[in-house]
C-alpha cells in the first residue's frame, strides 16, 4: 500500500502530524521521476496552495527525509534535490550525475555482478564496524554525452 493513508499512518506513528503541506509534497514527489529542489517543489505547489511558504517547504522536506519518506540528494552544486523514497526493491537505483549541466540519470539496470559486489561491500562494512546497514546511495559523477560532445 502506497499513498496518503500509508504516509499519514507512518507520520502519526512517529509522532508527527498529518498536514496539508506534507501531503502536497509527498503527492508531488511520488508522481514524478524528477529530482526536485526545494524551490522547484515550492514553485509547483504555490499555485494551488498560495498560503504555502518556502520556509515551510524546506522544513517539511527535512522532516520527510528524517522520517525516511524522501531521499535528499546533494550533488555538490549547493542545492539539494529530493525524490520520493519507494520501499519497492525493484525501484532501487543509483545516480549518474553530470558535473557540467547537472543532469541526473537514474541507473536501474543492475547486472548480477553489480548487486553481488554491493552486497559484499555492505556485509564487509557491517562486520568491520558493527553497523547494521539499512540502505545505500551510490552516485557516479562525470560528464553526460551532450557535455562531452
């Protein structure tokens, strides 16, 4: 089950209230494959929610990241981007990030060897540091074909 009912239950279970901005942000990010900045989220929602302020968007995004509903992506450009965090294993992905134009490509076509290598790394780090790993994010930085050309 994915949607407002699940999100509302999860927020309340963790002691947070279910508010209009939280619902609007989660609905927006769950519908798009784009990696949106806080300003882009604000721009998309302000037309239909004129009382929504940019500060509220930043605070709400930070809360939803802490609660595990969103991923915060910081690619060194100084502006974080946000994406909906799916619990579906099939949608797990990594990112290819162009350092020149900022283009972000979701990398999902893993081969068995890649999955095995990441699992080995997770197991090794967990054992070495006594750490329980719940998730990981891998970003490859470089130049996209358009910027290389």
